[in-house]
C-alpha cells in the first residue's frame, strides 16, 4: 500500500509495461540469491540497500555503464540553496 505523504490518501499504481518488467527482473534475481527479504532492493546477502552509500554506489556504476557523465561531487560541507520557484518571483 502506498500513501501520499501530504494528504495520506491511498494511491493505486498500475503495474504494467516497463515497471512490470523491472519488478519481474528483481523478483527473478532475488529468487536466484536463495534469500528471503521484504525489501525490494537487496545485495547478494539479502540485506537491504540503504541510500547511503550502497545505493548511491550502484546507481553511479549504472550511470557509468550507460555512458552517462557523472556530475562532479561537492565538497562534504558544500550545500545548494533550495527555494521554490515562487519564492524567487516574490514582489516586496
């Protein structure tokens, strides 16, 4: 079950096309690992892939394999200012 974060409304997602194919490949891979896990993305030992750093590393390798040029990494203390588009257009 998927809930929308702001309204908490339950959402339905049709599992068709590329999404269905992707989930089928993930299911087949997990069956070949001989592990059971409730997590969709797991490593070879059946442990979930966390966002930091394992999942980032896998996506980086996939981008390199696809020929995509990776964005340069920022220094550890460097942040970007995130503002809504409306905020920049506000009249004083």
